[in-house]
C-alpha cells in the first residue's frame, strides 16, 4: 500500500469562528492566509458555508486521483503547561483530534493521525481513547506545542506508545509555520528517551533545514538512525533546493535509505520549480500537474526515491482497526 503519512488538516470553520470572536492569536491569522491559497486550489471560498466538507472532499479526491492508496491526516493538540493546563494564548494552531477523526471516518482514503500533548493530565487515557477510534500514529511539533521531548514528564507517555505500538511522528529541525523560537526542542537528540523506551520514532524532515543560514540537524539524525533500529525519517517538503542534497545523501547510503518514509507535508509542498536538478523540461511538466499530492509523488520518484519508501509506511503504523470508528 502506498501511503502519504504527513498530511495536515485544519478546521477552517473553527478557525474562522475564533477569528470573528477575537480569540485567534495573530500567528493563526497568518496561517489562515496560507490556508486560503490551499482552499483556492479546491475552488472553495473560506467565507462560504460547509467549508470543511468541501475542502476535505477535495483532498479525498486528490488522494483518489493520485498514485496514493491512503493519506494519514494529522491533528495538532493545543499547548499545555507542565501542570496539565491548556495555554490558549500560546496555542497558535489547534486541530482537534475528534475533528480529524470524524473526517477520517467519512473518507476511506484517510487514516487518522492523532496529536496528544504529553503534559496533559489524561495523556495516556487520551491515547487509549483515540487508539480505539483508529489513531495510527501521534504527531508532535515540539517547538510549536512547547514540548520538551527529553523531559522526564514524557516518559509515561512513551511507555504507553511503546506498549500499544503507536509510532511518534515528531518535527525535527527549525519550524516556521507556528513561529516558535524554541527550535532547540526539535533537535533529534531530544528524542533519545523515546527511542530508548522502544517507541518507533519518525523524525519529520530528517532534521534538515529549510534556509541555508539555519542549523541543520541532519547529521545528528543520521547518527541516531544508524544507532537505533526504531528511528526513521520522512521526506516531508524535501522537493526543495536546500533539502535535495540531504535527500541525495540518504539515497546513497544503504542504511539511511532503508529508514526513509514517504510524507508530503501537505499543504506545505514546494513547487517543482525548486527542483532545478531535474532540468527545465521535467520541472515544467511536473508543474503542470494540478493535483498537489500526485505532483509531489511524481517529483519524489523523479528524484529517485524508491518504491519501498512509499510502501514501508504501512508496516510501521498502528493498524488495530480496519476502519476508523463511525463514533468519532
């Protein structure tokens, strides 16, 4: 099965309501502008009715019309402090688990990717609840969610993830969308306690940087991937000139090549025009593909990402149920 394991959702209607009520942080307004571009590709007006229904149907159509069999759609939990209290003022973007679960329940093309903050008082209970609703992995953006992955407070959650066989997809490297200054939370070394607890960890972006002036943690990820059998990396937003050299290094290395998993990081998919290594004609041909999920698959294959990277995702996900519960 060919799976895109890194597809972000947003509850556009909830975000719009929060903005109208003056409860949305300034950074989320920036995210809203970015989302408008995605909605425009689906010919959906963000100010109209049934926005969520229209754009998730469009996304499902893109999966169906691509080489993908399924896509893991991702929630994003709110920020919590160490006492287990939510911090709305610090939460730039919150995509509710039950919202994503309900979208996955309505579309067989989707798989439910949960997001559970480990500082929640009910973190382990929430994990078990969402596994029962079909959650196949847990997603974190440590800097944006104010999570220190090597904090001892995370240990019970890691033990639960390992016990239930649920992988952790965690952003590594500098993160731009949520605008946090704590990018050190995204260093791959902070994931060592999870690895030592036996959690299957997938380092989104393999620790690479987006801009040349930023630090890259690729070498740290590569060293850990060699040391820990349960550490992988995904190809999210790799079709960009600053990341393609790192992709080449992965593909030339037999060990790292076997650790690569396919994920697009939709809607943050770079244009094929960033892939000057492909040549002008191929860049132009790929740019004419209107389906962004299919376009990214084609770009990755043109960059020699092997079939196994697309197919090994399935073996790592927590697939306790064939379909997501209709009770989401």
